[in-house]
């Protein structure tokens, strides 16, 4: 997802749980994953390159940091770890063909509303057909340059990130499904993260 949509997804999913100040710390860490250094050599940040196992492991590694950080009084570190994992979780649906696979179950002109998408379908998440976009160097980064992308993208393979991504509304009618799936996944990641937190730690996490 482009940064404005990562922000919108995170706000929509989490605004009822966090204070505004705490949510801004989560969002800042989420958006920081898209810095230039986060785009190079870190497929696990974004579910790129078919790095599904590495991306799931990255999510859990960040989740494992949260309780110890809260217990140590390092609330900002806990919120940053959560922001990082939400970024990866959201990109799963924007950078893979999950939405395409889910929509294949319906007639092309009979898609259900985006909010009905199921982002937790184990048959798709663990199935052999799930793929994510590959970054093809050196052409792919050139496609990110405004005005130049329209000349570069046709030169890239169809399994490239440039062709597969659902990062913004301009990517077509599947984008709202990726957005809705990411909102649901973000809320789920919150619920998993806080499930076993004692009330004082939960309060610190959401209000600190």
C-alpha cells in the first residue's frame, strides 16, 4: 500500500483502541517501513518476492518484542514493534494475488461488496497458488518515478510487483478488497497481540 492508505487502514482498524498520541506512534512505525532502506533487501517487510514464511516470521518476531518492552516501561518500543508488524500484515493483501484468488469464486460481474472479503482463508493463505510480486532490478525502482512508470512497467514481467500490486485506488476495482482485508487483518493482529496482556500493560500499550 502507498503511505496514505497504510495510514487510513491503521486508523480505521485501531482508532477505537488507542489514544490519538499512541496511534500516531504505531502509524509512524508502520509508515517507516516504506523508507528507501526498507524497500531494498527486506522482502519480509512487505510480503514481496514470495517471502511468505519470512514475512510471517517477521510479524511474530515483532509481536514477541511487545510484552517485554511494556514490562520494561518501554512503551514506545512496543508501539513501534506493533506498527512494523501491521505494515507487513497489510501488505500481504496489496502485494499478493490473494484478492484475485478470493474473487475467482464469484462471477466477474457478481463480486460481493469489498467488506465481505475473508482475509483469513487458510485454503488460500496456505495453498499452492498464492504468489506475491517480485522486485526486478534495476527496472522496478524506475517504475516508481512519477511520469516514468508508464514506460517502465510494460517492460517488466507479469509477476513483478509493478504489475501485481494493489497499492492504491488507481490499481483498479480490486483495491477496495485489499483495503478491506487489510483493515480486518490489522484488527486481528491487535486482538492477538493484546490477548494475554494484563490490564496495566494493555493500558500502557494503548495510552502511553
